[in-house]
């Protein structure tokens, strides 16, 4: 399963476990509702990147 990170605040969405409260556990990131917002900073899901891609960009800075 994949993990996605909010590029604004660092909140991580894990497709296996969902959010910290278990909400959306087992839901693929692409299957989250269109109106999904980051639970920490309220940014839309367009601000999330797959964690592995985000880490690669950070390492190359």
C-alpha cells in the first residue's frame, strides 16, 4: 500500500490504515472523495504527493 504526504503541513495518508483516526482505512488515494481535505491544514488532496516521490525530491535539494 502507498503513503501520501501533504506538501503543506506534512500530514501522511496511508492507504492501508487511513488517517490517524482510522478514517478511510483501506481506501486508495485516488478513490478518496473529490472534496477530501487535509485534516490538519484543510488543503485539498491536490497538495498531497506520494511519499516516495516526495522523499526523492527532498533528497535532491
